[in-house]
């Protein structure tokens, strides 16, 4: 267990996990560096950690710490300079009718049922579709930082999508989004565009999109939101083709 001295909270310590199977690159093993103790990671602390490439899952705050791989790159969108491309403009127009409700992290059977349908469709036979109520709550409803749950509903008040976001000092962090799996209108794209617009409304410069892996088709959508930066070798660098 070691201390990271460049961070201004000396009581926070960091440890590396044992290797585990990588979720994104077949045949690869992964490790994470975890911030502890969890109760010290409040909004101020987490804001600084995110700028250092960390991310959270529930109250578990981590960043990739793999022995022989550096494919996972933190990615953030420059919201002030962002301009939607034609496809993204169509997504905005197509979904501008949706109603949004910004809520605290609350339990809802309607949310959980949508989450279950989404996992069953998007991750069949991957184990994730077996998640229960406790796992859902631990993953998405447990937070020690300034978090919000956003509902997206149609004109008939049908729930189509839910996004979990964290409000940080320098931007918003997109934690997780799930939506109606049979809907093919680009809801996931629209959720990111909505969050970019929220950053502008709040005068926050960045939308943090978690990790981007160039070799992973699952991550390809993240590079479509430009201008953006990725973090490598302790520096934020412009994402260019």
C-alpha cells in the first residue's frame, strides 16, 4: 500500500488489486489501482481523482493499473468547443421531444425493470443479466459524491432511458446509462449530447466519459464526440485522427 503524494489528501492511500480477466480485450488480464478508505472519497476528493484518471463504480474508486497493457485511456469531451456532427444533430432533433426528470439516486421498480431488460439484451450469457436488486443498488445507487439520476420519458410518460451522472468541480462524469433495448433511435448517443449541453448550462468545461480503448468496438462511440482529450503518461492530450 502506497501514498500518492501529488494529491493534497495525505490520508488517502492506494493499493493494486490482484489480476482478473479483462472485460474488453479477449485473453488479457487486468488490474486496478483502488483509492481507500472509501469514506474519504467525497465530491471534492473525487473531482481531483477523476482529473488523475480515476473512475468510480458505486463507492469503489479505481483506475487501470495493468502490468503490461495501457490500452484503457480516460477520455473527456471539451464541452465548450464541442459541435455536433450531422448524425448527432439528427439525434438531437429526433429526441428533442423527450422529457427529463433530474432526481437524487432513488430506487424505482420501473428503473430496475428497464435496467434488467437492457442487460439481458446487451450482455446475454455474460453474467451481467443475472444481476439482482442488491447488485443494481450497489452499482448505481451507492455514491459518496454529488450524483444525480436522470429519467428520459416520451410524451406518453413511458420511461425510455436512465442516466447516472456525477457533478464535479471541472465537469460532469457519465457513470452509466441504460435504455429500452428495442429502441433503435440512438438513445445512447442522445444521452451524451444531453450531458454535454448540461455541462454548458452549468458552465463546466468537461464531460468525462470513462475509459476509451481504441481496439475495442464497444468503446468506439466515445471517439465520435470531438474535440476531446485522453489521458496518457499523466498528461491530458488532444484526441486526433
